[in-house]
C-alpha cells in the first residue's frame, strides 16, 4: 500500500466545439500531454480509468469505448476500466485511480475523461441529458421541481432539462435567503471575466451583469450566459504512488490528499443541510486532515451560475445564504479572499461532461504549481474541486470532492 498518492502530470485539450474530431483523437491529445508532463511513457502505465458519458447515445459505441480509444493511443495489455457517473465521471475516474494506487494494485495509473457532444445534431446532443434522472418515473421529477421552485412559465426555445432543475434550485434559494437574479448574474460575470485569461476555455469573452441579464431567458432566473454550453474536450491525469513518483523522477508533482464520492439521501431537499456535496466534503476534509478555512482556491461545478452559490455554501466555504454577497464583495474573484473558478468555470471554460472533473483538476494543478499565468492565485497550498452529476430526488445523484496539496507558490 502507498502512504501517499501524487498527481505527477496533467493534460487537457482546448474545451470547445471539436465537430469533425473523434473521441480517440481528443483522448490521444490529453493523455499524450499528461504523460509528457509526468515524464512517463506508455509502457510505464499500469492501468487506465476512462470516463465518458455520451459516446453511447451519440455514436452507438455502447461498450468498450475506453479500450477502443486507448488502443489507438498505444495502450495494450493493461487493465482499462470504463467509468460512467454522469457529469461526475471524470472525478469518479480519479477516485478509482486513487483507490487503485493506495491499495497497492498499481504504481502509475492514468485517469482520463473525454466527451464529443457536438456531432452535428444539436437536438440529439441535448437529449442525452434526459438519461441523467430516473427515466422510469418522470412524473416524480415534475413533482420535485414544483416542490423546490414552484410553478413557472417556461419560455420557448431549446434547453436542457437540467437548466429547469437548476432554476428550481435557484428559486428555492431566492425564497429562503433573498438571493437575487442580479447576484446570480454577478457570479456569471465573474466567471466570464476569469475565462478571458484561459487559453483552453470554450468562451473567452468578458460580460457585464447587464449583458448577462439582457440575454435570452431560460427558466427564471437563468439566462443563457449563466449556463454551461455544450462542449467537447478531454483531460487526463497521471496518478502515482511514492514508488511510482520515484520511478518517474517527476519534480512537479502535486499531492492528492483526499477524494470522496457520495450519493444522496432521503431528506427535505429545500434545506442545504445534508446535501450530497456536503456529505462528500465532510469526508474529504476529514481524510485530508483540514477544515474549509484551509482552502485557498476552488473549482466548483457551476453548470449554472447559481450552482456556484449553492456549492460554496454546502461545502462549508461560505456560511449558508452568504455566497451571493461574497461574490458581490469580490471575495471569490482572483485576488479575493477565496478565488472560485479561476479557470472560468463550466459557464465559460465549458462542460464536456466526463472531462469536466479532470479539467477542474488540471486547473488546480496549474494553480498549485504556480503555472496559471494571469489566472494565478497567490499563496496557494490547498485546493478543492467539487464535481456533481445527474439528478435524483431533489439533488445531484452523485457528488465528488477532491482535495490537493502543493508547495506554497
């Protein structure tokens, strides 16, 4: 068994529209970069965990997608495990790789997440989200959304059912804490501003609060710039034991201090206490031996701007009901008390479902190494990534929290 687990290298494609590319090509790019970053060759890898959620419905590759994509990259003979856990698939791949290394089953493991969603049929791409809640009881989803956010008139226009879900969550928060649409727009403006300096981001346009509020409405209070786009991309990480790190002779490794996965529980979903991400966070803090006050930089799953507000509160990083105010005060900007989503977050960097959690880790590794350029947060030692996926009985079906530690830059 390994006492410590390390991220020795990371790789990530540009997130955006890669129509005409392939899952294999995107995977090759991120994995090749991660191997080079870690000073590891293909023969030095003991196992791979491959995350993907949409190749099955979009291309008909229902099985062994990882084996097919990775054989073309050059991997032969070794264990390859396919991982599907909705939008938390990439983080789940890291969780499995971490457990595999800690158990002593391997010294060097690759976790990779890849998604190609822009396949020339937007209606089909949007439809995949319908498979991320209980398809056998669709009436329960309607009841849950009405319970959370009340009945609202939905404007015409194409959108994911998940925007309706996040909107209901937002309206619940607005009722409970007095959060305003303008405050949610301020979160979005902050993240779009951060993305300007991220060359791998899907969008790199600075947007004002007024521009965001004036954009096309989805389910109230959300507008289009408050929501993550349909994105393609791939991200990968080389995860290793102490022995593996010595073998690689990598001098830029970041320590993987904790990974935690949780699923929901039967509770009153109008309340934040007991939220699935809170459960995962408590386990991660305990495993790392730290408290929320130790965290220096955060990447959270802001599939909508409102999600950032809620996640900061359930993670214990901001008191309940105060995350929107913290944003207005500048606390969550680069240079603030707790910079959140310096990458631009899912709203701007993009959300290639199974690659998202690994993309968050890519950003945080750069931050901990002091290599984030104009996005750099100063004095970083502890970093946290929160990644959620699916929807079940009023909250995310799965939540992941990952904690990383590096030398103070």
